[in-house]
C-alpha cells in the first residue's frame, strides 16, 4: 500500500504561479498529477516515470512536473494560472504502461486531492 499526501493548494490570481507537492510513503514506478474541474471528468496533467521521463497531458504546457526520487516526492508547478485551471488536483502513483499514462485506471494509488482556485 502506498499513501500519497498532497500539499500546496489554495488561491492563486490569474496569471500567477502555484506549486503543489506530493509525498509518497514509499517509492513507486510512476507518479503523476490529475485534476478534476467542476462538472468535468478527471483529466491527466503530467507524470514522471521510473526512468525520469516527463509526460504531459493534452494542452497542459503551462505545467511542469518534477520528481525527487530520493524523497519520493513529485512537484507540480502551474505557470500563468487561468480561471479554468480551478480544480481539485490529485496525486497518483502506479505502474502504467507507455500508452496509459493519461488513464486514471492505470494508477493504483491516489491522494485525497487539494483544491486550487484561480481568481480574477
């Protein structure tokens, strides 16, 4: 079992920057971020696999994911925040294959989520 704990959510102004962090209770193959906007399905933001490759979701180029393996942490930096980035952001961990990074079912473990609200 892996426990994931997210931190860093909150309020950010449009155009600003916000950083999230996720800490896993033990090492996992892939760690990633998803988000769930109001009324929308959970969508893939980005992930880093066991060899350090960063993979991003569609139209997620304002995000940067970074992983510190020694500390089992995964960071997410949101640049140029937009109103429609308001969402609950979830950390996920598991062993997705190369074609499944963006699939929620490919991740075994999930954090509880952290709310990010972008204000105008």
